[in-house]
C-alpha cells in the first residue's frame, strides 16, 4: 500500500500548482489538450477522457433552428457519429510520452425506438457497433440491465475487440450468459491498462439500487465500498499505484459520499446523474453547473480525490488531466467537459454503418400514424415524476384498458385501477397536438415492460401509494400516474422512509401522507388516512413494478401477464379504444384531478428559530456561517440543520463539502 504521508504531501503540492494548471486549461480551445505541468523527472501525466449515459442517443436530433457549428444545447443531441469523431480527435491530441485512459461510466444503451430497431434484427446492436474501438474500459450502469441479462450480454458481445466491462460489486454467477463473459475474461471487477509505460488500475461499480430500478434478474449486488476496497488492495498488491474508480451510482453526490470511506483511489469518474461540472468553457452553455470540474473530495485518509462526471446523450466528453509523482500520488488535476459541436464532421464509418440504416428504420416507424391528439401531451421530467399529467393519465388508462380487454381470455378479473410509474415515461417532452405515430409511443414507453394484473390488499395498496409520494417535493421515478381512482395526499406530513441501500425495507417512518383514495365507481379505499375494510383492489400495472421495482411492495403477490408490452398497449388504446382521437375533454392539458396535493391545516406560527438562504455560486457552509452567523466555525450547525433534507431537485445534503447552487438551506436565526 502507498504511505499516507506521501499522499498528504501530494495534496499539498496540488495546492501550489492547481492555479497554473487551471489557467492553462481555461485558455485551451474546446477539445484541445490542457498543457501539463511537470512536477519532477519521474512524474507521469495521464489524460482521462470519459463520458456517461449515452442512452442510445445515436441519431442526431438537433433543436429546431440550431445552426451548424454551434455548441449543443440541453434540448438537442448531436448523435454518436459526431461524438466518436471528437473522441478520436481528443485522443490524438494527447502529448507523446503521456498516458491516455478512455472510459464510459455506464448507461451505454437505453430502451428506446432506436434500440428497438436493433433488437428486432440479428447480430450486434447498433450501440455496440458505434462504440467499437473507443474505450479502454466500460462500466455497466442500471439501464444496461433494463431489458434483462441476455440483452446486456448481447451488447457486450457486439464489440469485436476485447474491451473489459467492469462492475466490482456485481456477482454474475446466477446468469449463465453473463457468467460466460466473466469466464472468458471480458466481464470483471477491475482491469489494468498499460499506457505510456505506466500501469493504471481501473475499478468499476454499479448502484446498489440496481435490483430495484432495473431488471438484472439473478445478478447479485454487494456493498460498493467493500467491493471497491477489495479491488484497491488486490491492485496495490500487484504493484499498481495509480487507481481510477469508474462508477455508476446514479448521482455524483453518491460518489462524493463514497469517497469519504475509501483510501487508495486516486480519481473517481461518476455516471448516472447527468450533472454538468464547470471547468473553463461549458460543454452546455445553457445548463447551470452543479460544481467545479473536478470536484475535490477528501477520502478516509484526508487525501483530496478529484471526482468528475459529465452530461450524457453523447453531448459532452470529460477531459481530466492528472499529474502523478513517482510514487503514484496525485499532484494536480484539471480539465473540463468538452461539447460535441453540431458542426463536427461525423465519423464516416459510424455514419455509414449505424446512423444511415438506423435513421431509415426509425423514419419508417415514425411515419406510421395511429391517431391524432386535440391537446398537447405532457411527458416532461420532472412533471411526470411529481404531478399527474395528461400523458401519464393516457398511459395509465392504456394499461387498465389492455388488461380489461384481455381479462376474459386470461381468466383474470377486470382491473379496478391502472398504475404506471413516472420513471417509465421516457420521452421527456411535450408532444404537440396533431398526428400521433407509432414512433411517439416508442418514445413514451420504450422499455420491455409487460402489462400484468393482480389482486392487491387495501393495506398493501395504501403502502404502495405512501411509497409513491415519499420523495415529494423532490422528483422520483416511482411517482405514480394513475387510472380508475383518485387520491389526495398531504405533502407536509411525514413521508415513508425506505432504505435506499438496495433491499427496500422500511428504514424509519412508515409514512402518513395519503389521506383519501376513491375508485371511480365511488368505492372508498382510504378515508382520512385509514384503510376502509373491503375487497382487494385489482391492479393493472407493469411487470417491473409487480416484481418490486422502484420499491413498490408488490413482490410476492401473484400477477398474471396479459401478453402485451406497455408500448403496444398504448398504441392499441389510442388506435382502437379511443378510435384514433385523444380529446382535450378526456385528457385536459393541466392533467386533471386524479392526484391532489391536499393543503395542510394552518397552524399558529411559532417564533422563527431558523432563516432560509439560497445557495449561490461561491457559497460553502463555511462562507454561509461566516456571513450570516459571524464566524465560519459555526458551519457544523448549518450542516446538522440540513443534513438529509430533500431539496427541490430531489437531492439532499450528505457531504459538507458539496452544496448545490439553488438549494435552500436553513440557518440558525440567531
């Protein structure tokens, strides 16, 4: 193991040289290699190029009116061919004698119309073909398991060269297709990359919530910290003294919290959160950064570890230049996320083998009209994850109708209600009034989710709804879009506290937000927060939720599959049940009153003990304490007041070194 005094010395050197490196990086043009700062004769410079959350955004989708040569915006996607071309250009710009490491931090594909075209054919997925030859290591994210282990294995096998896929805290022995890749050496926990004569260890990790938010089936997930530390020890025992953790924990806050319990990891590349970190020119000028690039987080030994991530969709490439001394200690780290310019010439091979055939197939699907809508259909995030929307209502109605239409043939009772989780609605846009195509239904409902029906006790139904609203006012993918009933809830009441470590068990308060639940025929299920005794509720939903996904309390209940995906259920519902017309009367633009946030009864206002401040650029807990409380040494009081409280963006303060611009923090009034 490396001596910790040497690590601390490296951290102090970093303070002296960081300003020089940062200024050099800021002056570099987009995509240009920042000038390295030599530390000593035996120093080593490593450029890490990284991306995450490509999510099958393969075909270019520019914002209307975006001119060629203009940086990307948050609403457009330049396409994977431009991304590949820029990545190759940036790889070629690394100086002779310096190291290069290129990694993907997970969610390499996503259920979508584009992926559906790939799955319908034989052979490699288009996602695999596009990314061949680009990476030294690829980490598996939660979406890489959405369609089951066989599709995960098919994606990996589609690379015609040996590139390691990594996940240290995953045991694949329960899935033969994936275990075969482990046995062949393609899938593992870590790898060693030799670059410029130096060895760099790379460790992968995936979110412990994987079984609850994806479909890994028999892939077993273990504790992230223990798994990573085991690989650190194994790599250092081999003499590797430069180690990079590439993880997909869903939110860069999770990575920063993890670092506090680690030692021996030099750099962390995060995925899953789609966050922009600022370092020089922004890769997405209209997106507010959540912090600097890189974030510097102290590990368990007090050593500062650079943590980086980047927005996904093949819009940005992270470029981190790390200097090491001869003992493998980080002495400086600087860089930025580089935008994939719409004016970049697409890689010709990817353009010919991926973009052109895929675009033609997608266009054919898009051209198939199934109906019209009189009203704009709202599928935007975070709205589908916080309130009822007309698109959410439409999809929930489609689930209930599909189950009702097929109930006689499957010998099941006709459903009372339909429930769709907001996280399963993927178009993240408003579909304008007018023609509706099969392609629209694929954009809305791309996962391989099947409609299922089962009888759920009223007590379990109440627990389900408590879980469904537990993150309000924050957005959660488990928030329900509903059909066949209405419910009201009190957002100020205690929320259900579910363990997020992976097992979905109750971790604290059972929740008391749900006030009233009434079926459309007037049957009361819950009154004034209490279950009204009676018959079970027959629920139509998707198999992901029925299997306990999103921590819905349905695992173990017998559900019957209706033999139709939720995408096909939606297409059939529009074309047949609605006779091709989505009316504004049935699906009002405002979303209707299926879900109502009840106002809490006013109480006498006590004397204020706290005040609220909004976090702005440059703030830290120390600065807020100094400005508002008179001394920076009172920062722990602010941390204790706000630790774990959910902010409007769904995150919470868990690391005193990381607060987000726009958060509202409580401070002592005195």
